[in-house]
C-alpha cells in the first residue's frame, strides 16, 4: 500500500490553476482598473497558490494520519489552518 508521502508526490503535480482564473481574481481585487496584470505576475501568483494548496493538503493528510484516520475531513483542515496561515503570513 502506498504511503501518504507517495500519494502526495504523485498527485501534487496534477493540480493546476487556469491562468485565466488567476487573472480574473487579480482583476477583481485591483482598485485601479487601468492597472495591467502581466503574465509574469499571473505565473507568480499561480505558483504561490499551488504551494499554499499543496501545504494545506500535506498538513491535513498528516493530521488525519496522526489521528488514525484513512480520509481527510474538514476537521483536519480546520486544525491545521491557524498555524498554516501564521507560517504563510
């Protein structure tokens, strides 16, 4: 049976955000609508979001494993979020 680490490493490269989605999200939070959002900025934000998402998944999987669970549930995510947000702040 595969370990959590093996599963995580195989799956993390499969997760991608569409650049159009990132671009639209960035436009939504731009106060000056004349501001142009370059491709490099979209790529950088995409990378940050992927790192954050991977860290959420990894920590939630470890939390579930430490509790003897085979599945990650919302409680596991809620338990890891405070420290995760502090680490990314």
